[in-house]
C-alpha cells in the first residue's frame, strides 16, 4: 500500500458518504450545475437551479432562451452574466452537435463551451459512472497540503499525479472524499488541524510550525 492510498483510506473513512451535492435530474442539468458552480458554492447553485430547470429543463428549451431570460434565475450566483452565456452556448452546442444529449467522451466534453477538465471529469464520474478524478480548489489544496503532489503543481499536474498514484477503480470516490475533506475539515482559512488524523503527514502544519 502506498502513502497516497493510506491517506486516501483515512479520508474515505472520515467521509464514507461523500457524494456530489449538486441537485439535478439529468446529465444536462448536472453539467449546467457544474458550470454554474465555478467560484461559488454548491449551496448557492442549488438555491438557483430548481427554478432555472423548471423553466429550462433540457438543452432544447435552454437553447431557445436568451441570456436576458436566463440571467434572472442565476443572478445570485457569482459571475452570473458570463455563466448565462456559457450555459446558453453549451446548450446550443449540445443541440446542434449531439441531438441535445450530453456526450460521455472526455474528448467530446472538453470541446463544448463552458466545459473544462474539471467539469468533464465530474460529468463522467457522476453522470456516467466512468472512472474520473476531478480536481477542484478543495482537491488541489488538500493534495498540496498533504504532499500528495509536488509543491508547485498546478491543477493539471495534480490531476495527472493523483490518477497515477490512485487505482483507477477508486478515482470517483477519491474525488468526492478528498473534496469533502477540503470543504468540511481541511478548509482554506480555518483548517481543523488540531483534530486532524493526518496532521503528522501534513506539509501545511509543518510549515506553520517552522514559522512560529
């Protein structure tokens, strides 16, 4: 067993029920929710999307909207004007290129407007149960703090490194568990270091101790 998988075992033990917290009914709605979640909380997205999806439940209906019609539904979400443009362009591309259905291929997903590597990985893992490991701000931060990746890694290097170190069949759960660990325990500003079972493994704590 490697150091990375030992750490993952601990994190999964802390958050055995970790899962996607976005509210959706279809892969289209999942994809739109993930696009909207950039630089905002899942809670804020979940407060906005029920009314949005009631009005525009699928790619066809969303593609016939205008940004002026979409924006009022997501106004409370950060960067809502740009996100309205992204989900409209995404919907148009789905209708024109995929018959309104979200593709499962990573290569096809990342070509769609508003879809980057993180979003494509979430759609694959959550929507299609295809092994994938999305790296968001929480996963990236935890990976750096616990020295799972080199200290100067960007999100791309973090994704590639974690996928190399973690068995493929564990990628989906690893994403959710590490994300929950970062969201609820190893938080950006107020990490719960005193009660952390991984503090002996943590470069963040070691760095703070050296600076005292």
